[in-house]
């Protein structure tokens, strides 16, 4: 029997079956959720649109794709054996290696037989009488489950701007977030790249090496810090693995969910000479930790100006053509949009066949058969790469018709911005959960740690519901409202809320401007989740529980009960404390 036929047969066999849980998506979130559900003895089915596991790392195969959180930390932490047996080859792992890791996890924990691939969930409808979800797919499946868990990813719905004349372009158009699996050979081609976010920053230097001409269309100049990527030696791995449990514990206590040196001193209290030295040292370490040079950089504009000036000077020092250098110098808050981490990005503009086109004042007018037109000037191209990002945080939910109580759809409820208690569940949608949903640290923490914490919390929650015989759980509206307000309040104290970015949804025309992730810091958030659980799921309404006062058995959440140590908590958490916790 072929693999396709086997999948089809499996789907038919399963079509009549009820599950305790259906999980949507087999990225890191879906895989770990499945592992925990199976460990608790729940029946579960995962539906995955792709042909394999890995989520983001399955789809984003563009040249140069790699993680910008160090690989030793961008990995699951739930299994000490897994930590010890896997060897990362580089400081920042390339996409194929992360995908291999995802496949290794799927095999090691025997996950595949519960996953149906090549199948996209199209609808999920709550049956109020039966208190369960009916889930439909684009392959005609219809299954029911007590719990429906959305593991759909924060950056999984590609943003494809509807440029005029798009269909008339003669060459291929690629999106970095849905890259062809067989790869693309740009040798000798005139290539256009639209966008200068993380995906573009990583792919541009590599595409430039192949293309005969490369034109980058930039709407907003980007802040980027060198990665200084390197191979990891066996000695390094041995030492790092010996200290793995301690590293994991330190990471959990950090606002970002991953560990790096962080100087909590304010930049504004340092002398200009000391600041320069501090920035040089942080630049030499490179990567996202550059923002840890001082504690007030994302809270005081004057402090931010000092790091912005330093980084602009670096760009001017690298890029030889002064006009191009000026165009590449951002004028917004440093680190306001997601900071980029690069290898040779700015240097690429010194290559004679690479051109930068400013589309900030005069946007891309249209695609023609032969290329792109801006301000009446035609740029002839053989291939176009849209590195235009994603409908972040809510885009993947919008693709599924999710209908809760009284026929209300999630899209309708979220029209003015997402509303979810703790970023885990939304009132009116009982037994529906989201992993790293809007209102949780998610994209502002290391994704895998954020995922693990949510999954562990959910596993304990579902275990508790079974222990006390509860049939449904959903947030109380007043607690959800208070949490959403708190998320907004905290975001207002950070400079990150001041610019237009996918954090606030404004990268897509027409979307409401709402700061979607929770910026108060990972440990502050974890503490809130722990308190909610300790309090018998405070802020949630449980139906059908025989003894709802029974203390929840903490099976998996225990490892997230890290002490809140103010010395290691960033200004994000300190800022959160300026606003009363709900
Ligand atoms: O997307 P982006 P991305 N005309 O939204 C431009 C994660 N990630 O895929 O800034 C012209 O950042 C847009 O311009 P502007 C990471 O969290 C991680 O690069 O809106 N330009 C912008 O320059 C990251 O932040 C890794 O003015 C248009 C670009 O397209 C997130 O994913 C690697 C346009 C989109 O940038 C998203 O990154 C990759 C238009 N109509 C991604 N529309 C690592 O771990 C959009 N743009 C390293």
C-alpha cells in the first residue's frame, strides 16, 4: 500500500471515532501536546496541513533560514535524555537541522501514528448539548473531540500583499514562508526581494551570491545585529551538556525564556565612553542578546537613542555607498520591530550587482510582465521573492471557521483584536485551547519554552478536569477582559508598542492595532498561570465537576515554578510590576 493510500485508509478508519482531543498542527506545539496527551492516556488525533512535522521549520525553507535563538536553548527541555542525545552542529541551527530534530522527536516519542498529514482543518464547531467539538477537514473528515487544541503557530499564515498586476508577471513568485521543497536555483537570474524583515535579512546575502542582479525593495529599514555564527565543537557540546539542567533552569527565570548575559544598569547613567565600550562588547557577542546591553533600552527613548546611534554608525561603517547606507539606517526605535540577526546582510549592499530601492514614500506601483514598477521606474526581474511576512498571531485562526456558543465565530469575536484569557482560551469557546495564543508571551519568549509551558499547564488542566469529572472549561468574561486590559496596559510601557509592526498587526492593511503578545516577561506570566492553577483554575468556569474544590494535581507544571528573582528579571517584568497584576 502506498503512503497516500495508507493515510487515506487511516483517515477513513478514524473518521467514525471520537477523540478526547483533536490537535490542529504538528509543529513543536502540536507534537509536544500530543506527547503529553498520550502520556496521560487521552486519545488524540493531530491534523497537519503539511506532509511532515515541524511547522514553521517545515514551511520556511528559504535560503539561509536558521534560528536566531542559540540552538542549545531552542529545543525541547522536557526530556533530559533528549537533551543529552541530540548534537547541534552550529551556534544557530540551520532550518534543515531543526527539521531533522523535529523528525527525531516525532520518531523517538512515537508520535506519527496519531498524526494525519496533508490535511487542513477547515472548521471546528462547538456542540453545546454534547459539550464537544466537531472538527472538519479539507479531506472530508468529520471527527468529534471533547477538547480542541489549536497548535497553529504564531507566524504561519503568509502575508501575500495583493500587488497590482501580480498575475501578469512572467517569472516565478515565491514567498519565504512557503518555499519550494526542492529549493530554487537563482543562478544567473535577475531577482527582486520585497521586504527587509528577518526572512529577507537571512536570504538576501545567499540569493545575492547566485543572482546576476539583485534588487531589494525596502519599505522600512531594519535593525540587524551580526550573528557571529560558528560551529560547535565536541568540547563545547560536552561542557554545555554537563550544565544543561542548570542552563534550562536559568532560562526559565528569564523574561525571554532563554538565557544570555543581561546588564540591568540603565544606559542613561553610564558615561558615553562606558556606553560605547559596553555596546562594542555586546556587538562582538552579537545576536538578540545585544539588546541586553542595558536595562532601560526598551523603556526610555533617550536610552534607546544611544544604542540606535551606535548601530547606525555600524551600518555606515560597513556600507560603502553613503546614499545606500543612509537608506539602510532605520529611524525608528531600536528593537521596536523584531530585531534581526544576520550574517553579512549590510555587506551584501557593497556588491556591485545589488541595488536597494526605497518604497517607503512611493510604494510598489505594480508588477508588470517583466518586473516591478516603482514611481514610474521599471526594474526588470526574472524571479520575485516576497519576504513579506505573516498575518501574525491570529492569521492561522482566521483560516479556520471556529464556532463557539450561540453560533459566535472566533473571527467575529476577535474583529477588534484578539481576546483570550492568558492567551490560552477565549470566553464563549469552551474546551477550545490555543498554544501560545495572543495575550501570552509567545513570540516575545523563546518559542519552544513558551510552547512547553503552555502544554504542561494544559496537560495538568485536562488531567484535573478528568480527576474531578468536569465536562467543560472556559474563561469567565470578566477575568478575560481584565487580562486583555492588563496585556494592553503593560505593552504601553514598552517602546515596542510605538512602531508599526506585526506585533501590533499593522503590517497588514485593515487589521486593528493591538499589541498581541504579552510583554510583561515570561516568569511573571508563568507565575500568573501557576496562581490560576493553584487557585483551582481561577478565572475559569468549570461545568460538571463533582468536586471543583479539589486541589489540582500538578503533574507537569512543577518545573515551571521558578522563583521570581528580581535581579535576573528584565525591565519588561519590572515594567509589568508598575502596572498592577490582575
Ligand atoms: O516578516 P516581517 P519576516 N510592500 O513581517 C515588508 C520570525 N522569523 O518573514 O516593515 C513593501 O518581519 C515589510 O515592510 P514593513 C521573526 O519573529 C524568525 O521577515 O511592514 N514591503 C517588512 O520589511 C520575524 O520577525 C527567524 O514596512 C512590504 C517585510 O516585508 C517574523 O518571523 C527568521 C509589503 C516583512 O517582514 C517575521 O519575519 C525568519 C508591501 N506591500 C522569521 N508588505 C529567525 O529565527 C510587507 N512588506 C531567524
